[in-house]
């Protein structure tokens, strides 16, 4: 399972890239709005920084408008993936973008039925929003399990991008279920590193090493 960051923040992207684990980026209009740059400029900066797929979302609500925006976004860089919403218009626009050779990510997916539609139009990625499903008292991981099972049974090529992840356990369970990608906020990726026994182990090694060096220094003097 690949690890993507769900952010448009360049500082966070640079940090995660430095960790050597960043394989792609997802953005959405709400995340882009926080950065205060022209959207096309922001997408260009992100695609220059991260070589993997960078999802950039259309905002028009008409088929023609989404197709036009999608083509403009795709022209920014080779690694742009156009995000279209799971609406009738979004699916229609997505199908046309796929026909034009532009990779798409179908977003705002909350049911297995919607995920089937995304696969049938040849989406590169389908994005079920696990956290938002949990937020309304339903089972986000259960939804992911259904989609992964259906895609395997049907042999669909669309990759399942587990999205709206709120904590490291969402990431771990997404991997167990068989998601192709997990996209997460910077805070969640940062917490994947954490374990108290690692901290205790590091402190123990550091103090033992220091004592060892002191003992050697005393022996030499
Ligand atoms: C995915 O591509 C979306 O941008 C994202 O995961 C939404 O997450 P949220 O529910 O935390 O806004």
C-alpha cells in the first residue's frame, strides 16, 4: 500500500518527502483554500516537488465546466490526476476525461455502488472517505472492505485510495484490508512513526553508549 499526503501545504510535503516515504498527494478545494495561492500555481509547485500522482479537484458543477477545468489542470504537469466528484455530472465528465487520456480520481465516494461506477468509467483511483463515514456512525473500514472485495472479484483495474483517514489505525487497517493507497493528513503520517518503546530504546542506547565512551576515555587516561 502506497502512502500519500492529503494536503496542499508545501512545508508538510517537503518534510514527508525528506522522510523518503511520500509517494503521492491528494488535495481538495478546502485544503487548497488554506494556502492562499492561485490554484494553478499551487498545483505546479506541488507537482514539481512530488514526482508521484498529485490529485487536483475540479470545482465547476457542470459536465462541460468540469471537462474544461480537468483539461486545464492536466496540462499543468504530467503527474496531475484530475479529481471529479461522485455526482452524475462528475461521472459524466470523468468518463470524457478518461476518453481524452487524462487520469482521474473519483472523490466523495461513500458507498460500494458508487465505487462500481468509478471503476466502470476507468478511473485511475477511487476515493472512499472512511473518516466521514465513521463521523455519521457508519463503518468506514467496512465500506473499504466491500470495495476491495468487489474490485478483486470483478478484476477492476481502478486503484482503491483509502481517504479521510483520521488516525494511524485507519492506515494499518486499510493496509490489512488491501487498499492500494492510503492518503492522510500530515499529523497522521507523523504519528505512524511513534511508539513509546522506540523512545525508551533510543534513550537506553544513548545512555549506554555515553557510559561506554566515558569508560573507554578513563581507561585511556
Ligand atoms: C481525499 O482525497 C480527501 O481530500 C480527504 O481525504 C478528505 O478528508 P477529510 O474528511 O478529513 O476532509
